[in-house]
C-alpha cells in the first residue's frame, strides 16, 4: 500500500503571533518564522525588548508588528490579538517563567505566579485567538519542557504548569481536529537563553544559587528551526535535544530510575 503524502503547512504570507517574543527563544522564533515568509506579530510586556526586536526584524527584511501584551491579564491578551485584524494563522504560546526552590520553602504565591504566566497565559491567549484560528484552519504551538512529562527537582510549580499545558493542549487538539486546527507541543531540554535570570527563589525574589543543567545547552536558533520544521510537517509532539529524548523514554520505561538519576544531577537546586 502506498503511503499517503501529507501536505506541509506553508507559512509564507501567514500571520504568526508569538508571546514572550522579546526573550531568547521568542526572538529566535520570530526570525525562524520570518525567514519562511511569515508576517510576525511579536507580543511581550517588555517594551524596550520589543523595540530592539523590531529593529532586528526590520534589518532582516521580516515584516513584523510588535504589540505590548501581558499574558497574565485577560484584557491585555484580548486587546493585543484584536489588533491583528488580518487574522491569525499561528499562535505560539512561548511566554514563561520558572522558579528554583524546594517545595517546602516555596511560598504558594510563587507557584501561583508561575501558573499565571505559563499555564493561564496560554489559556488566555489561545482563547482570544481561537475564532481567528478556526476561521483560517490555523495552528497552536505550546512551548513546554522536559518538565512537562517528567519530574524536575526544585521546580514543582514549573513542572505543574508544563504538565497542565499537556493536558490542555492534548485535549484541545482532539476538540479542534475536526475543524482543521492543529496543535503542536514542544518539549526542549535546557536552552541557552536569559530565562535563568528571571528564575524565582522560594520567597519570590530572583534565585541566587547557580542553576544546575543536564547535558549541553541548546542554541535558541537551532531549537526555533526545529519547531518551524515540525510545524510545517504537522507534528503533534516535538522533543528537542538528546536530553529530552532520553528523559522521555526513560521516564516512561523506568520511572524510578529516571527519578533517581534526575535527583542526583539536580540536588544542588535544593540548597537554597
């Protein structure tokens, strides 16, 4: 039996909205989609960062619009996405924060803040963009993590937010498939970005101890290129990096072994 060829998505001339666009991976995604001919809507609450990004994209010949957006505020999400009167073909839920602290010394308010950005921020933006995505048979991309499918020491709130993304978007995919809207969940391992500077300690202040990292840090441009390729191919799940692949399978086939190995590498995160 001959395999049925699946048409690749073409992003040329399409509108791609990216949250957290002024950060490392967000910026790389703007360039990666822009290089495929997409028109970029860059959303972030970092106004100076958006201004720098706008100049970068213009210099690269990428058509882009920068829009202030705070994903923790529903009206901000609605107002930002309403400015895209030509519609939205792709929404990339990329905005995120993390904490690095043992649960016992983590103020529950810190976990709430992480959930507000990582999970509820994606809920707000996706809900606001959904009518346009349905009308254009578009695509939603959720940037998750290895922590979205496996435990990660000292990041109970972060892991909870990323696990929640999988429940949300796996189910949303099933709901929207009949209407032609795709959903891609992306799980990279550690990426070389400035997000570590925004990590919270258990008291809500910036984390002060060094971050533990497993494996080589991934280059944001390479991760972004992999994401765009997976989106073109209609993938449902993308694991980026050797650590992500190994973690995915070991955590499923030998979860106790995975937990021991992970804890051994990440134990230093519990010191503060």
